[in-house]
């Protein structure tokens, strides 16, 4: 790829005694050009591997000599105000690039390995951050359903999905929707780990477990701040779950995330945290399952017939109207055939029959079946819709949703 030339030029400069700042800047600049969410700089056996996570997939960008690793690591530590002489312990920090890096914000994680320190930098481009529900790419049914849930003045709205599935962006956009709707008449507070973006008109707090300032401690205190809407970065333990559920029952709209495979699994997970089913049935308004799939590049999209083994997964009734597409690869998408990502969603709006099933402590599969009977479209159904309409490929849907099909 053409952008590896920058590394080679910078590498020569660095080995001649010039500052390694140029090398690091080129890495970050290339990550920005590629639209990467993360940069991985990792010492391998014979070289430093530089990889970028683009549209959710790691792509190798360049390899550099191993003798540059200590200099690169030291530079990232300086950028994030970390301890430069400490090499045997993990370190985390944040940095903001200057004008030459377009003001990009970085969350830097440095972790010791047997070959040296591995660096992962998460990139946040402030120019590309509009937290609006309408810009997230949700299908109209999901968008309107989520807006209906957010109209409520009390209860829990949960988002679930693996790391990097768009949960944080969706929560921030939900808060943006509430602010746009209600203006200065609404009081919003958040508890996060870490605070990734500063939101106007929102009181944001970052937890600090080292000083015993946990989600649970912060959430207890924040309830005395007279908030109407509370965003909790993640429900990780039983104590946080209990306080969040109680807050939802006492006149607060609580927005949070929880790790579970499918939307219905959030209820089972909370019951396993010893939250009483009657409290869940009364407090949870809805659960939105999220996944991100790569979008077919619009510049090189062409009609495509998937493999017969993949077509077997598509209902026959859908095949007649299917318009499968794939990207052949072009300069715009760096030869990948994909450009950007789309959300695949599963919105479980809690209804009376579903509440009764929760009270009976039914298993996740039974809860999911009732939710489908009540009108919920599953992740697989929504993903298939994306593929049939040529927005993504059937192969991509299978790759992302394979675990949810089992």
C-alpha cells in the first residue's frame, strides 16, 4: 500500500538520529486516513507489526525493525503522560493530537509481553462525531421503537452486544436525542469508564476503582444530584445492577449496557445477579441488541451470487426478491470491497406477556420466543434483510452473527 512509504521514510530518519515523533505521527495519520478505530503496534519475533482495525477487521499496515520498539513505546508514553521508565506493568492514558494529527483523541493502552511492550491506541476523530440517532443507520422500525422507549420518564433501557458493536455511540446518541427534545429542562448525569467524549449540558463522571470510586459508589451518590436521566457505562456486578434497577423504579430513566449474547439474555443475566424477577419485569422498558457489519463499498458494488452453502441459510421466500451485492475492491475501499459499517439490531420492547414470562424465570430461549411472538425481529432476521437488499454481503452476516445462530 502507498502509505507504507511514510513509514520507510520515517524509519530512515529515526535510525539516523531524528526524533521518533515522525514515525508515531505517520502511524496515527495513516490510521485516520483508513478510518481505523484502533492501532495495534506489537513486537513480533522479527519485526514490529503495525496493524489497523478498519471496519472491525485487523489489517496489516507495515512492519518496522524491532530496535525501534523502545523509542515508539516511549513516545506514546510521553503523549499520554505515562511513566516512561516503567516497562513491566500495564499503563493506560489519553492524549490529544496537535494540528498535524487533526486534533484526533487517543486512548492509549500499553501492555508488557515477552517480546516487549504492545501498544494499542484507540482513535477518536472529533470531526466525525455527531451523536444523533438518525445518523446511526438504524432501520426505521428500530429507530422509531427506540425513540418511543426514550419518551418514558422512568425505567431501564439496556444495550447489549460485544466490544466494538456501537453501544457507547448509541447511548450518547440517545442522550443527544433527549437533549434535543427537552433542552435545558432536563437534568442528565453519566457515570463512565472512561469518559470518551464530552457532551454539552451533561454532567459526566469517570469512575476510579483504584480509589474505590466504583460504578456502584458513583451511582448511589448521583441519585442525590436530582437527575432525571442517568447513563451508566456498564452494569458489571450485582450491586450496580440493584441500584440501577431501583433507580428505574423510583422515577429515573436509566440507560446502560450489559453483556449478553442476545437481548432476552439480559434478563437471565440480571436474574443470575440475584435481582428479583418482579423488579426486572417492572423496571426494564426495552433491550437493544447491537452488532456492526461491514457495508458494501458503493463505488465498486456489483451483483453477486453467494455460495450454495450460504444460500441454504436464506428462506426460499426471500430468494426471489434478493439483490445480493459485493464490492470487487477499489482504491476508495483500499481493495477490501467494504466501506463503513451498518448496525444490525434486535429491539426487545417489554410487553405484558413478556413480563409474565420474566416473572416465571423462563430460560433465555423461551423468553426470546415470546419476544418474537410479540413482534421482535431477531439479529439474524435484520442482518438477512441487510444482505438481501445488497447493503452488506451474506458472508459478512454469517461472520458476525455466527455465534448468535447456534
